[in-house]
């Protein structure tokens, strides 16, 4: 039912050299369902050797060929989506339909980056003499070390992996120990599609030990991390000390601005879906709901009705629309955030409690009149909690939206065209979606500003961070 997961190094699935492993737990049942190999330094050295050896040939494999191999991997993912979704739901908890959608979405991401491989254009710079040619080309940076979390076990890997491979880089992925099985299936699809040995290496282990070893290592040219802001700051500092390029995809605290002229039904439906997808464990999840006075109560009623219609349970059960949280620690954090907010005066509209019995469940929760002093109003609550406050004027709402050091995603609903245009100008974030939920497409930028990190993992700019510029000037003499 659930496979034990090995390391993938130099084209071979293998146990850790020292035989070490970690338990994998089903968050819906709290049962240990398998083991994942725990890499030590010897395994990392093998992966580093394999990735740097493979770079010599992968970098000169034509972009057309690289793209073809990637597209075969995308097709295999589509064929295997049901099987992979079953693994993902068992290890991560999300409903099967969400796991399947994530797998199919990953195939689209691969296709998109496969196309990008052929568009890494250079330039000819007009010269000052007639016999001089000045070329700028883009070349792969080298071996990439990528660190990815458990919330989207495949999606978080595929963005880094596809961009790296398209650019001609090789990669060592430190996958999520909580959810190792589905990213292993992603890597298997690439291997079965014909990606040469050493181009992709997948390891698991103690995150800090692996990052402290790989980031300073001379064979690693670039790192990419997705996770919390404190860990991201630590890894970015380490990368800086060793002059390594870095992409940082960190935490968020997304505001949702709902104005009185908005289509409240659409806003309530779309935002409830976005908030409670993946049990709220999403870096771009809507979190601070700022609702204009005149529609505050009406909107909360509509939103709460959507939330009460969710069915929480084991993601494998038909009809489940929200699963458990990933671990007991995450569930305890959310409980503490909710209790703190309620003690300080917030009102529980729906939910508010941990689940009874086995599984790391926390009810989908709506809190209104949340005071500014509540911890959750400023710290990222990575779970199924929606927080509401009202506002009267535009400036007040925008000031609140921009108050925090985070700047990842933001959402807004309004019909007045001047207001919509002003929001696009004024809200400080990497991604703003107005009157619909349009984030996360491979062809559009995905990334934050301020403490939410830097770099993008989507759009035509995403491949750039895996490329370096080379300038060659030659005179015909
Ligand atoms: P955590 O900070 O312990 O871990 C988050 C991720 O970072 C995990 O994948 C972990 O393996 C990795 N990590 C931690 N220390 C590391 C290190 N020294 N080197 C390399 N990787 C390291 O928190 P958690 O309880 O697992 O997750 C909750 C928090 O993580 C949330 O508050 C959220 O901010 C953040 N998170 C963010 C995303 C995202 O998509 N941006 C995804 C998952 C978790």
C-alpha cells in the first residue's frame, strides 16, 4: 500500500550507506506506514560526485533533447496520477482529488519548463568596431541543491527540478521526510523517461545536517529553498557566506480585501476553497480577511456557510474535502493561536477545536473581530484558520494589508474600476489576484517580496536563476 522510500543517487535507488531510516506517519491515523532512508555524509558525497559528473554531459545535451525527455516524464506522471495520489494522501493527508490535481499540475509545470529550455536566448551587443562581435550567452550555473517541504510534496519539487533540468543544471533534491513517497514517484517518472544517471539525485535525512553540508560545498553552485522565513533567513545567510546563488520561497500572511461593491457569493466561495485547501497549510493561503463595514456580517455569514459545508476526514474517504494537518506540532500551534486570539477577545464563528480521536485534525475555523494584539494576526498561522476584521476606508485596509513584513500573496474583491486599479498599485506583495483566484500557474511568476523571500518559481523569469551570463567578444583579425 505504501512503499518504503530509498535515496536516488547516480541513477540507483539505494538505502542509506549506514542503514539509517526514519518513520513515515499517516497524519489521518497517526500510524507508521513506512520508512524513508536517512542520508548521511557518505550518501551526500556520492550524490555530489554524481551530480557534478553528470553536469558535464547534461549541460551540452541540446535544449530540444532535454525538453523531449522532460515531456516524456510529464506523460508518465499523467498515466500514474491515480497511483501517485494514493501515496500522497496516505503520507500527507490531503483529499485524493487534491493529490491527483497536484500530480497533474506538476505534469503541466514540466511541459512548460520543457518549452522554456529552448528559449534561453542570448544577445548580440552592437560593437564599436565593424570587425568585432560581442556575444552574450546564458549557461547553466551547475549543480543545484534544492530543499522542499511537505505541504505540496510534488509541486514544491517539480518547480525547482524542471527549471534546473531545462536550464541544463543537475540537481540534488533534499525532499520532505514527512512525505517522501510521492516526490520519489516524481523522480521515478523522470528516470523512466530517460534522464541520465546523476542528473537528478533525491535524498532525505536530518534537514539541518544536509543543508549545512551541501550549501557550503564547492560542488554546489546554487540553492533553492521553500519553507519558513526563519529557516530561509538562516540558509540565505549561509549561502551568502559561501557566495552561492539562492532562491527563497518563504512564509506569507495573505490579506483578503473585500469591498462593499464586491460579488460576495463568488468571494466567499473562492476564498473558502483557497483558505482550507490542504488544511490551510499553504504559503499563499488567504489569512487576514479585511471586510468593509457595510458587508462585514453578510460576508462572514456566507463564508461560514461554505466552511460548514466542508467535510473533514481521512483524505482516502470519498467526500472528504479537508484532511488532517501534517503533524501534531502543527496542530498544537494552531490550537495555541486560536486560544490566544479567543482569550484576547476574538469570537469563534465556526470550528475552533482539535478533532477527537486519532489523526492530527483541527476543525476548519473562522474567527471574527480578531484583535490586532492576537498573535495569529501577525504571525503566520500555517493551518485551517481564517481571521476577520472590518474596515471602513480604502487607505485603512491597504495600510493593514501592508503592515506585516511578509509580502507573498494578496487577494481582493471589488467592482469599482478605480479601486481595482489602485489595489494593483498599492498592495505590497509578489502576487495579487483580484476578483478570482488565479495564482500558481507555471507560466506566471510565483514568489514573494520582503520577508517572503526573493526569486520566482514561475513565469519566463524562473529559469533565469539557473543560468549565468557569459560575455564573449571577438575581433576578426
Ligand atoms: P519547519 O520550519 O521546521 O520546517 C519547514 C521546512 O523547512 C521543512 O520542509 C523542513 O524540512 C525544512 N527545514 C527546517 N530546518 C531546515 C534546515 N536547517 N535546513 C534545511 N531545511 C530545513 O516547520 P514545520 O513545522 O515543518 O512547518 C511549518 C512552518 O514551515 C510554517 O510556519 C511555514 O511558515 C513553513 N512552511 C512553509 C511552506 C511554504 O510553502 N512556504 C511550506 C511548508 C512549511
